[in-house]
C-alpha cells in the first residue's frame, strides 16, 4: 500500500461535520497519539522498561491516521507531503544529517 491508498482508506472514519471542528479533532488526536509514542520511548529510555514494539507500531499507526486526516481535510495528498519533506531535508542536509550541518544550516 502506498501513502495515497492509505489516505483514501483512512478517511472512511472521518466525521462529516464542520471542517474547523474536524481539523481541531484531528490535530488534537495527532498530538495525543504523538504523546503516546513519546511515552513509550520515555519508559524505555528512562524507566528501563522493555520496548513494546507492538504497542509502538499501533501508536505510530494512530499518528499516521490523524496526519492523514489533516492532509485530507486540507486537500493535500500524503505522497506530496512526504515528497516535499524529503526535498526539504535533501536541501537542508545534502550530505546527510550531522550535528555540524544542523548548527550551520542555511535553509
């Protein structure tokens, strides 16, 4: 499955309501699910829990769902969003990421 196929399948659960409210719901869902991802990593790194890879995968899927919904609501397709991000990163870090490149970037 590619990003655009995922986006099409994911939008079947999107509420048919006021766009501002649905956008807020999806933005808050995105931050909430991102927080759950962060909590899994926090517990692994700082609390010495085992990394629950299955739970991490589920939460990353939830992040993708909310990201996809926001993209759909605002008439972006995920493949274009992903490509634009890769283009930005290539421009910003043409030789790949390094701490030095991060401190001295011009874009």
